[in-house]
C-alpha cells in the first residue's frame, strides 16, 4: 500500500527509505485489519496518527471489558456499540475521523 505520499527526504539512504516504507506498510496493514478505510492519499504523519488513535481506542475497549473479536465494524451483533471502532465515511477527512475516534475513546474511558 506504500505510495507517493510517503515523505522520504531526498538525501535519505536507500536502506533507510526501504525501512520507512516497510513501517508504513505495516501500519497500513494494522489499520486495514482494524477496519479503517484508507484512500491512499494519507500522509505518513496521518497514518501514524491514525494507528495511534486506533491503538488508544483498542486499549480503552480492553480496559472497559470489551472483546476486540466481537466488537468489530463488520460484526452483526457487537456486545456494546461503544466498543466498535467508528467507520470512516467515504468523504471524511483524516482529521475529522481522528476526532471521532478520540471522542469515542474518551466516552469509553468516562464510562
């Protein structure tokens, strides 16, 4: 899934560039497994922030007793809708989606 939006400095050694691309691919894979829709236009910073937000959401769900296997966006009957990561809308910016994830995470933490 690596694309032209990965911000590689012009003077970066090839080995470092390959490492950065592998990290991005890993993060994109994690996001995909979590049900996060990516457009391919996300910057490397946005990918990192999305991965961090999803990780925080997952941690809050675990602390609240939610099962990550049952409470998925594709689940037909989650234990509790609060435990399901919100689905990114087709026209939703990364910033707006991050805000919704954080709001859901905070709501879970508050109980």
